[in-house]
C-alpha cells in the first residue's frame, strides 16, 4: 500500500514542486525555532575537495546553493529546448 502511494505521488507532475514547498516550509520552521543556531552551524560545515593543485573549500550552504542553481538552469535549458523543438521545428 505504501509503495503504491509513493509511486503514484512521484508520477505526478507537481511532485517536485510539492516536495520543494514542504522542505522550504520545514527549513523556515527549523530556522525560526529553538534549533536556529544548530541550523546555522550545520550550514556552516566546511566541505573541501582537493585534487592535486585544485582546492575548493566552501561551507555546505554554498555547495547546496551552487548545486541547486546548476540544476535550476539545467531544467530551464531543457524546457527551452523542448519548446524550441516543439514549436519552431515542427
């Protein structure tokens, strides 16, 4: 039963938006609760990637921000491509 509900939810087109809304509300509630300081400490955790002379050292907040921006612009590019192929070529 739970597996069917899970599968049917993720087949919805709005599933991504619903999850984004839920996580945004959860982050706002967590930030404005008594756990706000722990939330800040969590986002300030330094994460480092070092490959030879390349050294990237950023807090978790910036990794998430950069990663989500990349996904956002990738999705926008895919939408533009779909519209271009659908309306311009056909």
